[in-house]
């Protein structure tokens, strides 16, 4: 599978990509929100002009009564604020809606991660509510709040 956005390409992570992604996820700006993944096998590399700049992943709930998909992403800090995260999220969201048939998508950034929240808002995700003590900060070990955001298929920008 290879998905093309306006600027980025999403494709399966290769063995060569793993070392690059390990460096990215250890950057201070990324590590603040993402612990190093145990496995990159279920992720897609986010590629800009041939260079891996991050990774994106999705999960799916297939129970017909609760069907939805969720998205997570991280990009190297030097690519923050350029619309590349929104392009990657929008590209994956379109695929999840058009090809996988999801009518609703979710994303759950840390409530304090205003950069991510702004990015997801550009794609059309809307805040649903605060999930209290939702995730454990790997640096401090303390529980932090998360923001649940969702997007209905017809709201995708």
C-alpha cells in the first residue's frame, strides 16, 4: 500500500526506516509525547521527497455497531509547523473513509499537545472531551490527560 498526499507519501515501514524512526522518536519534541514503539511493523512511514520524516499508524474497530478507525502520528521536529502532519493525517483519513468504509475516525493527543491539536483541527477533527489521567508520561511516570477528537466522513477537509 502506498498513499499519496499533496506533499507526503505514506508507505509501509522497511527495515532501513527503523533506525531513522528510532532517532526521530528520541528527539525531545517527539519524545515528550511518544514513547519508543516496540514494533514499527504496523506503521506507515511518512516520506517527503524520498526522506522518511516520521510514521503514522491506524487501528480499526470492526464491530458493526461501533465501527471506527483511530490514527496516531509523529514527525521529526524540523518538519513541525509546515502542514506535513495535516497532509499525512488527511491522506490516511481519506483512505480509511473511502477504501475501508469508516464513517467516523478518532485521534487522541495529549491534552497539553496544542501543536498536534491544531494540526488535527486543520483536517477537520473536533474535540469531543477530556479523558482524565489517560496516558502515562514516560519521562515523569505521571498520568496525563488526553483529548478525544473525532471526525465524521463528511467533515473531512
